[in-house]
């Protein structure tokens, strides 16, 4: 099974910071503005629904790849994306996530 390659076009005027990445305090869910994702999908001729809701949503991969390109071009680090990358690294290093059963945290 090969590595998935997703080629996207970042339209002029769309910056990584436009995502306004944040996390919910309660459940840790990642939040972001949809306008930049919509603009990228339109410029790249990608199906927004598939990117967001497909059997394996690709929006996380799209954001991670965009962030890597953003940093390569001298863009400022994003604290939320940095946290997400660290969580992913730790999960891979330790064989997946860990969570207590409900009511036992």
C-alpha cells in the first residue's frame, strides 16, 4: 500500500493563520475556520465534502502538509498545530493513544 499523495493549491492571499486553529477546553477537539479550506479545495478542484466527511477525512493531512510548507517558507510556528504534532508523535512512539474508561480519569 503506497503513501497517499494529495496535491493542493494554496490560493494567493490565503495564509495558514487564517485557519485560526484552536482547541475546545472541554473535549480537546480541534476547531478551525472553514473559509481557507474551502478556498484551497476550490483552487485545487477537490471535493470539500470528501475532504471533510469522507471515509477517511483528509482535512487533518491537508492542514499538516500546509503547515509544513508554511514553516519551510519561514512562517511563524502555530502553537495549536505544534501541540497536535507532538501528540501524534507520542501516539506513534507509544503505540496509540491512551484514555481511561468513562468515570475513571
